[in-house]
């Protein structure tokens, strides 16, 4: 028991520190406000956690029909939580509590309440692990704890935890990787490195990429800057890293390979904008939302005698290199997979700066008072330069200069006082610090009380004051030859204050997480009770075993997961590439809002609703965009439910097959007709006779508050555009499909596009979320005039074409439908029956095509065909077809075998090394 006592004390201290660091959000939680971002936190993190918990605890690990139109979750959500080790432990913890009856099955609101406590536990583990790593590097307990605190309490941890909770997991695995590296370099023992690589790559392929790049940087510096007296030779170290890294990667294969397959089969437009090599995009000493270098690091970095210690030289060198990398958007792009620059790797800078401070505090005996005084003056100059060079601080240069001069004077006065054992210097310092912190507090209160007032000045004063007091305490520590307890305690307290201040200023207020309340999450903007009652009524009246509902709360594409229905929308950084191309290119389906990583609705196009079993649409009162063939069946105070009267069966037979190539360049309406009358395949053995080409309607186009010539539209009014006047009148029961290419020539202006009563939003050209798909097809009810409206500006508007859709093909197919609804869809398994009495060639299902589906008909394996651009078809057999479809992640069994072989090989490798 005595041996475990230090671990218990460490755990208690880390838990206490982590809890104190979350004080801002514990106060929020007490007021039913949550540690969640209002955007991705509510739209992705909570729905995915609730869905995966329900899946995993029911024995389903691979697929969910609730995720969009249906998708593999093991590989598709590997970017998030599906393979997260910490989330898996969380699930097991809560599931045990559920089995014991302590809690009910966790829903989204439960996960919101639990968020702050989950992050407290996670940060506690981060502090423990990083402390133990620093202790392995021969730091004494106090400096090791200080280094761990600087790492764990960095602003990026809280930013990640609030906005993208799974990002914060990387804080756990980076110290393990560094520990594995040190074990190889110091002891030639690769076991920990193998385990760390495997854990990192299993947990998240995205942060495995980032962490392994960071590990490479660390190794590169370590090969040339040894930390121990005896270390392995460089060549041998490189070989050990390569061999053990390959074993670790092999062990992770069962998770990593399916995840990478999903990533490679996702569609995201290339980042087309220039990326600068160097840009001062934030202030790393004062106001950065990614990482703020601790004042202790800035001060100690100028204390030259400390460089006699090899650990200090190493950590300062790596830290300064990382500061340079931080200001390179090109480097940020590399860390984001050579895509748009994203600053997500800077937690490494917090770790190495923590190591530098730990090394500096460990060697205060090397310093004299004059060393600290010189370092303090130089550090204050650096703070002044960073303040003067940042226009965003909005602080007058004279004020900065005055504060800097006063600070230098106070430091000099204090140093003289210490030497002469006078109390004058200490009194002056106390007065100055009191004035400084009073001014900072006053400015902060005023800034918070008055909306729109910046808080950069109080941040400046607070950081500068903290830096100055830290230098003074270090002087006292050196003068008294103490163990620096005062300085260390003050630094940790400052970290706690800054961490909670960052949460309050940048996240609760700036990030608007204060809006994420229990009332909001159970209200009409997220999980609307009125909609839930309508969903219950739909379920009560519906006898069809499977149907999809077109409904979304605002811009939250994962509403179907939140409200528990089969929907037509999804939002995830990784989505099925085939479905995205189906929406963006093959069928040009407008989603009512342009954005990458999403799909939504079917453009109110009845053909697609029938093909994909989108049998219900929920619209607010007054919305005229009702798909053709839909009739009002339910109504509430604010919404109307419409039901499809031309629905088609889940299992549809087809004989005529058309190639995608034969339909390339054809109007999307002809492609819809081809999917209705037969099936579209990539390369069918026999080509059927294509449906007739829809007749292109004649029209005249004229500018309205705009000029329109040679495809150039210049809108001069607030909301102008063109009127497309049809030459011939179209019957009222028909719809119009209008296709065109529209490009806004303004670089950074998004805009709303309306076509009659239909409205959609388009991203600015410089947005990293723009699809750059400008070919649009909009469906509107029949009208003699099609009114295209955009805001004032200049646009390219070309390739105008208008087609009439009478729905003759759909009506015929609905009336003569001979498919089957005898099926059961349970997660990753579909069982169905179809009696093929007319010798049809194919069976078509509204299930998205993914690599990983296998099929049997009458117990014989058959090929799963990619049909209708993004869905599944099977070759039909005469007579009864007993169908069984099973989904497993791409290359799952091969990956599992590779993982097992690698695990066995690693065990043998480590065993053989012990014999050497």
C-alpha cells in the first residue's frame, strides 16, 4: 500500500488541478449550460456519441441506417469517436452504471451534462501521464508537475475539448509517444514505442498523422541533442524506430486501414487559395486562441546560465523552432493533410515549453540575481515588441512604452533592494502590482459589462503583470536559494486563472457556448417537441416498414440522429464519396445551403423522393415548396406534414440497364427517368434503350434591376436578376427544372439565390467550405415566369435550360410497381425476399453503395453492384430471391489478420530482444 501512496497523492493533485481548471464550466453546468460548442458540438459531437453508444451497447459496431441515408460508422466516424479508446472506456463506464440502474440509457442531453466531467477526467489523465514522462526524464517532482501543468492547462486543450471533444484525446497520446521515443534512446527498449504508435493510430487516424509528424520532429532534435549521458547511436536508433513503428502500425491495421479507406473515399474540394509561408496570424504571447507561451518560459529563455543544462537547451530549441512553425500557414497545411491551413498541432509547443520551464526551474541554483534581472528586462522588451507589433491589441504605443519602462524600473529597484536587504523595493513592487491588477480587473469588468468592448487591454495588463510577478518570485527564489515553491505555486495559479479566463472570454462569451443550455437542447431549435409529436403521429399511422422523412432543424444536418427518424441529411467531415457525387454532380441536387461535408434534402424533387423512399416532408406553414404528388396528412401549430402519394417499394426489380457513360452530359431529368424505368450501372453487359430526351422549353431572359448580356449578369438593385419568360404555358400540374451555371465574381461575398419561391445559400469564393460546384438544377412548380434573384453584384450566369416534368414516368412506375416490402434492416444486416415472377435482371435497393457490402441470394454469393450512381443493385435470380446483405468495414478481415500477425510478431520481437 505504501508504494501506491505517491500515485494516490499524484492522482488527487491532478484531479484537484483539473477540476479547478474547469471551474468556469462547472459554474456553467450548475446553471444548466454546457461545455459544448453551439455548432459542431451540438451538430456532430453529441449526436455521434449518443448514436454510437446505442449501437455499441446493442452489439452493432459497423453500420447505422440513421446516419444520413445509411453509412458505415466504424470507418466513417473514425475521425470522431468510433475507434476512440477514451470514448470506448467512457461507454463501458456508463454502460455498467446503466446495467446497475444508476442511470437510464444516455441520450444527447445526458452527454451534454456529462461533458465537463468527462473532460475533467481526461485532463486528469493528461496531467498524470505527462508528469510521469517528465519524471522519467529525471526531473524532480515539483518541476515535473509544473511542466505537466503548463502542458495540460494550455488553452488549446479547452478549445479542443469544447468544440471538437475527440481532438483533446491527442493530449493523452503525445506524451506516450515521447515516452516511447525516450525508452528507445535511453534503454534501447522499443516496447513502449510500439504500444504508443499502435494506440495513436487506433484511436484517430487524423491525429495519428499529426502526432507521428510531431514525433518525427522530436526524434530529429533528439538524435542531435542527447539528454542522457549514455544513449543509443543514431543509426541504431533510426533502425529501432522504423522496425518498432512498423509493428505499431501493423497492430493498428484493423482500425487504421478502414479509417484511411473512408478518408480516401470522401470527397472534399481541393484548397485553391494561395498559402503563405509566413504570416503573423495571432499573438502567441497575449491573445492567441491556440497557445500562449507561459511567462516563465519567456523569462527563463533569456537566463543564459541555464543553457548549461542539456535538457533546457533541448526543450528551448524545440520550442523556438515550433514558434517559427506556428507562424507558417504552409506548415499548418502540412499538418492538415496538405489542405487548408489548420492550427491543431500546437499542443506539442505547450509540451516542450513545459519541459523547458521544468528544466529551468530545476536549475535555479545556476542563476544569480543579475541573471534573472537581465532576463526579466529582455523578456519585458519582447512583450513590448509583441504588443507594439500587433495592431489587434488596439493599445497606444506610448502606454506600452510607459508600462515597460515602469516595469524595468521596478525590477531594478527590487533587485537593489534585495541586495541591500531593504523593504522599499518590495513595497514599491507590491504597490505597482496592486495598481496593475486593479487596472486589469477594472478593464475586464467594463469589457464584459459593455457588449462589443474589446478585452485585449486587460489581457495585456494581466499577462504583463503575471510575467513581472513571476520574475520577482524567481529573484526571491534565487536570493534565498530556495526550492522555488513560491514561483512554482504562483505559475500554477496563474495557469489556472488564465485557463478559466480563456474559457470564459474565448469560449463561453466569444464562442457563445453560453447559448448551449438545457432549454435550448430540448426546445424548438434543436430537439423540437412539436416535431417529435408529429414524428410519433407519422409512426402511428404508417404501416410501411421503412420510410425517410425530409426534415432538418435549421442547419443541423444530423437532426435525424437527434430526433430518431430515418432522414435525408448528414454532416460529417468524412462522408460516402458516391453519395456526395450523387448530390453534387450526377443529379445536381441543391441542398438549400452550399457547404462541404454535408448533404441534405432532395431539392423537393418528387422522382428522387420516390426512388429513395423519402415518403414524408415536414414544412413550416406558408412554405410553398411541396414536392409534386405529396398531400397534406398531418398538421400542428407551426408545421404541416405531407405524404408521398407516388411511393415506390423498398425492393424494386429492373430489366433495362443504362450505363453512366451513356447518360453523361444529359439533362438530370433524363437521368432521373432512367433510374425510374430501369437501373443505371457503371458498365452493364447490355445497354437498354434510354428514356426519351426531355424537351427543352423555349424562353426569353431579361434583366430585372440588372443587365444581362453574353452570360454576364450585373445586378444594380438590392435584389435583382433575370426573369425567364416561357414562350409556351406549362400545365399547372407539372414542375419546371431550370439548370444553369452561376458564379459570383466577388471574392469574399456569400449570397442568397432565389428561384421563384425556392431559396438557397451560396458560399463566398474564399470560403474553405465552398464546394466549387456551380452547375445548379432547381425544381419549381409550373409558372410562366421563372424569377432568378441574387444580391447586388456581378455574376456569370450561363448554360440556362428549362425542362418540363409532367411526372408521367413516375406515375406509371408507382401505379405498376411490382417490387416487395418484405425485408428487415438491422444495422449492418439486411434480409429480404422478392419473388421474381417476370424474369427481371436486377434487384435495386435504396441503400447507399459502399465497399464492405457483401450479398447472398438463396445462400449463394453474388456481386454487389453500384447502381443509380450511389446505391445498391443485385443480379436477380428467377423465382424466389432470399436476399442477405452484410456490411463489414472495408478490408476488415484482412486488416484484422494483419493486426493479429503484427501483434504476434511484436511479441516475438520483444521476447527475442530480451534474450540479447
